[in-house]
C-alpha cells in the first residue's frame, strides 16, 4: 500500500510517469523500507495507463465488495459486478437505545425518565 501511496504522491506532484527511483526517494523521505519487487510490479501494472481511469475502475470494483457485518451478496458466475450492488445498498436497521433512569446520588431519589411522565 505504501508503494501505491508513493506512486500517487508522485503523480499528484506532477510526475505523470514516476520511476522506481522516484518512488524510492519518496518512501525514503519518510523512513519507509523499499521493496524493489513491489515497486517493479506496480510500475509494470500501471505502465501506459491513465491514473484517473485506474482509480475509477477501482471504485467500481470496491462498490461491489460487501463490507461490514450485514448481508453478504454473492454474484453468480458470469453475472456482472453490478449484480451485487443493490444488496449492498440496503438501508441499515435502526438500533433502539434504552434510556436509563437518572438518579440523584445526593438524596437517593430516583428521577423518572421522560417516557414515564
């Protein structure tokens, strides 16, 4: 993830095609270790691609990934990525919070809650 962050920082800084050395410089400036294999893998995957298109594609893929403890949507083989999106958009159930009775510790008198009045 740190290699991707370094790549994005380089692109945001105006370097449209950062080199491995550029990424190593960025990572080194914050004291992060560099892994040449990961840097080369990232550079080979993004070579010749527009970063805004890559981010947009990643967002579409991420939208179809279930998150949290809710219902899990599994797309059937051959189904588009959009098949799981409606299940992820289900409204969350509201949790009911019970109010506790307020007590006056100085006098030991229980004050009824708003619902009991």
